[in-house]
């Protein structure tokens, strides 16, 4: 009985507190990013996007009352560009990573997300990279856009599975992120996310969130072993091993 009472109270809290906070914070923060990145001085844009996106992620996680544990912060490469790859369990992965990874990064994201009110405009203004796989030409445009974005200490955040897991298990990796790393000879930082599947799995989109502890494990950087096909396969294989090693 106590368990069901707690569950009911948590769901009521989500309706009365979390949902209004999610809507209001998204509208305010995304509008601010869009305005500053459109008409503000260029030197303001990257630090402003960093601060506001970090704040947005923290607000949603904290207001969801979800405790977060972070391991391996020392493995982050500050001031240099790199490729960050992580497993993808839930929509909460975005809030978790954007709120708790202290990195200047841009995301590769599904083009369909650019159509979400407020969020889409903000992501476009901030320089996030929409992934369009509808034609080979669009794929090439996405690839070139990503290459042009990773400069001056800006890193790229990618979910190499391409989509959220249906069962919480690590899926097959796509080569795109590792091709970019190979082309630019950048290190890969693998990240393992744990707990977000239990909070809200892909099967439960737009349902109430469940309470669960969350964790981020940041693994040691993986550096290139050469160039070309062998290097791509090496980076992909080692990244998968690292992410899998901390997955529960």
C-alpha cells in the first residue's frame, strides 16, 4: 500500500510540478538561445548555449527528483575537440548528458526533432546537426556539416546506435561518428548511461516517469591507431567494449 501511495504522489507531482516546469523552462531557455544566437554578438553564442543548455538539463533531472552519479570526470578532454559516443536508452539521456557533461558540444540529432516548437529553432540556431538519411546526398550533407562544426574546442555528441533501445540493451553501432573521428583524427570518449531506460523507456513515451537512480560513466579516451577502414573499425569496436563494460 505504501509503495502505491508513493507512486501516486510521484505521478501527481509530475502533473502539477514537473510538466509545467518542463514546458516553461523549454520555452524560455530555447527562446533565449534562439534570440542570442540570431542577433547577439558572435563571441556570446557558444558560452551562452553551453550555460543555458546545461541549465535546462539540470532543471529537468532535478525536478524529476532523480539522483545522478557521475564517474570518470577526469577522462574528459577540456579545451580540445573530440567525439563523444554514448548508449541511448531513453529520451532522458538528452537531459542527463546535456546537464551533467561539462563539455562544449554540439549534437547530431534526428531531423524530425527540428520540427518541435521552440526546441527545433533553438537547436538550429545553436548549430546542432540534423541527421537526414533520406537520400545519399542528404547523408553527405550531414557528414560535411558535422565536419565543419567540430572546430576550436567544440566536440560532437553522437548516439552511434542511431535510435533508442527497445529493450535497454546495447544495439548495433553505425559508422558515422567513427568516420568523422577518423577523418579529423580526433579521439573518441565513450560514455555509458544507466538508469534512464527504467525511468522512461521507448515503449513508454509520453507516459509517467518512474523514479530510478541514474549514472554516467565517462571512459578513457580512445585514440586513433592509424587512418582509414581499420582505424574506423578499431574505434567502433573499442568504444562498444567500453560502453558495454559499465552497462548493467
